[in-house]
């Protein structure tokens, strides 16, 4: 998945792995949007919150109310700050932004499993209790919740709502709306909401503008932050009975934009709300500068790019090195009307990979998976398809201090992994492992021989040019599911490599709706995916890798990982109280996942590439999360 918004879809919200649409917005909406995954104890779905009438004892001692909270350390911005450092606070308002999105949509509710939701709803229409600072690993500042209280042990969090907060229909936001949002997402929301909310043992109404959530004793120090990113829904405007049904009725939210025109499956327009209650808040100054934001949908990637070249769309987040190197010879790029922007980005590159569905018998044997990793010729593919501009991914937290590659396991990692002596390969424990390389010629005899030896150990042999299982006589065969023809070059190159050993591999391209349905039900042998990463991985790792997630439809555990060591390392990461223990736990998790050979790691680009028409302007400073479209503006006159 390209680096973009539904990255916060990695972590906090609706990351349905929407293929390209999300990437049209920009990375950070992928890092505050995905309200993410959490502990998968699907033993009971009974609501645990107390009813609205429950009032807390005012005599209880409480920690100090603060303007912001950080997962580790203190917030970068002080109380009373005027704006984030990565915005232009006096950016002009007005104009229209037109963005392209790939695929289609049939729903305006991004919070449920059903349907393919339109892009941008969580970013522009439905707000969270708090806003994420994009120049810090994981820090939240007041939005709907003006201040918060959180004890040192993080056993609870209390939100004090801004009395000015309003939904777009003018209705005040109260504690009843917060508890309603919690309850309905727990009952009918996407699995990530339902599962991590099980760590809430009590939800208390503290008058009209206060809500306290109390947590279980699991020691998960990230849960208060995930509650801070919970989407806030209007109790008065939602029918509980039909909430989990797809709908094209524009939702009522409290964000800076309302949904204007809806052309089902083809286009969606957001219109800036002139009465937006939060327009003067520090977290919003310099943001949401366009009067209109329109998404036009295209079912073909090349047509989408052609629309950008002709000026039908304004901004193009690029994720194809070959096109970046050779595809900008059109007139507007040559004469300077289109700019190729290169933005620094401080986030981990994450993991883009071909994913083995280990639920399928064909990939149940790790020796088969390891053999196919050996047959993937990155050097040849990078040189011939991508102009050599990609770097090979070596870690699930590539390009960051959280990566385990090149670093031997420290004492804390070894302590955590001691109970699982076979979970990590020795060379990965030592930090010396690198994925197989070739000379880039397209024919690596050494890797082929090593792969064939592993396949023989797994019970396969060559018969008449076909690799078959010695006992069943069945050829080693699998299908690679794809959502776009733009993937075919890569996938067909891999197919060519495995066919040389008599393996039958096929690429099947399906439409976006079918693709999403098959992902939800894990109906594939292999697929390509990107797990966006952040500097503060947390509960979303459960949604991606836990054993319970592997058994639950609709999660991002696309590989079907069921590994006790993985679950234990995620638990240690969530319980870490300081940076050292946190980093050690994340690296230990990285080592276990790498040792499981669950994916064929692909590649990443060194910077964030964004092409745009010169009528668009952006701030000089780029935050850790990369350039985000909600801080841009237009030079055109309104």
C-alpha cells in the first residue's frame, strides 16, 4: 500500500488497506486515522460501560488536567501554543483541491466492515477526541476534548470536552455522544474498535462535558491514547439498528468539512463548513485551507495519472520509481507548471511485501516460504522495473531505530525471547541476516539451488519439468491476488522466477470491491500489502499479527500468523514504561516476524515523492510524518 493516509489507517482507524485511494491524501492521515487494533480477546461482546446516568464521585482525587499527552516523555508543544511548527499559520483560505483516488466506493461509513468507504471521511468530517501532533512519535493535543487527566499508571483517562464543540448541524457535543460512540463502535464497528475497547472496564459520565474511561490490568500503556483518537459520533443522528449497514447518506460529523455532492462510486466533494466550531484551535490553525476538496475516482491507474498530467487533478503522491524517473516528460512538467517535490520523512518505511497466507496448505510449511523468498530477484526487478530507485526492505520497521537488522539483540531482548528459544533464527538474533541478493542478471543459479534443496526437504520433487509433492503428485501451485494492473509487472516477474523450478504461479486481477471482500475473508493464496509503521507501534500490531486476529475476519493479519512469541513480544511492547524497554520489545517482535518467513519483503523509497501543480503551495517545514495535504493551500484567487 502506498504511503498515505490510511496509514493512520495503519494505526488508527479505518485502515482497510484500501489499495491506492488512501494514498491520494498523504501519509499522516495514515498515522492518526487507523484508530487501530488491539487485544484480541473475542470472548464476549457485552458492553462494559456503565449507563449514561452513572456519575463519578467528585471527591475522588484526580491528576492534573493537561492540554496534551505523550506516549513517552512530554508533549513538544507547551500549554497555550498557537499552532504547530509545520504549518503556515496565516495560509490563505479558499479555492478548490481536486485529488484522484483509485477504485470505487459504495459507502460513506468508514467505521464498519461492510462496503468500500469513500476516502477522507475520517480526515475531514468525523473528528476524534484529540488531535495528533505529526512532528512527534505519538503525542495528542486537545480537540473535542479540551483537556485530559491521566494517572501515572495510565489505568484511566478522563476527557473534559470543549463546551464550544458542535456537530455540523449545530448540536452540542456532550458526554452522551462520547459514551454512545464507544458503545456503538464496540458493538458494531470494525474489529479493531471492538477488540481494543474490551480493555475498557468502565465508561463514566462526569456531567455534560466529562467522560472517564477505566482500563483493565493488562498494563497496556497505549490504550488511553487510542481512546483519544476515537471517532466521535452524534447520538441524536444515528440509528443503532442500521449503523453497520452500508449507506450513501452523508454522515453528520464535527469536522472542518461537510460532505457536499456525492456521485456514487465516481466522485465525492467535501465543502468547508463556515461555522466549524474548531477553526481557531491551535491544532487547526493553518490547516484545512481549501473551500472544497473533491475526490475523483478512476478504475485504472494509468488513467488516473493521465488525469493529473492534464490538470484534472492537482496533486499526485508518487510511489512508482520508474514513473518518477521517466514519466514526467509531459509539457506541464517540462515547463515548470508541475513540480516534482521531494519531502523528508521521519517515519519508519514499514513493510511492503508479498504476503503468504499461511492458512492455506500450500504455504503452511516454512521451508516452502523460505524457498520462495530465495527465488525473488530484487536486484533484477529493481533495475529493470524501477530504475534502481528502490531500497530493499530488511525489517518490519525499516529506516528507523526500531529495526532489528544490523543490531545484535540486547540483554532485554534476549530476556524476553528466552522462553521461546526456537522463535528467532541465530543470524537474525545476531543482527547479521540480510535477505538473499543476486547479481541482477535475472538468473541466480545459487539461489535456485538453495531453494530447490529446501523444497526437496518439504517433500517436493521434479517430474517432467513440474515440481510436485512426492506423496500426492500435486504440483506446487498458487495464485497471487491483485487489485490493479499496475501490480502486474512486479508479480509477473516473480511468476517467471518461480516457473523455472516447475512451480505453477498465476496472477489474478479483480475489481476493488471483490478484492476487499476476499481480503476480509482471507480468500487468497498470496497478495501484496503494505503495513504502514510509526515510531510508536502499539495495539495495531495485535490487529496485524496476533493469533486471535488470524482467526477473525476483517483484520490485517493477512499472513495468518499464529505464534506465541509474537503475542508475547507485542504484550511486552504495550507494557513498556520507558523508551529502552519499548525499543527492545519492538526489535524482539521484528526478529520473530522476520524469522517466521511470513512475507517476501519488497522495497521502499527513500523520501516522500509528491508531484503537484504550481497553483498549490505548502509549508516550508515537513513534519516527521511527511507532507500532509491538509496543511497545503492554493495560490488561485477564491
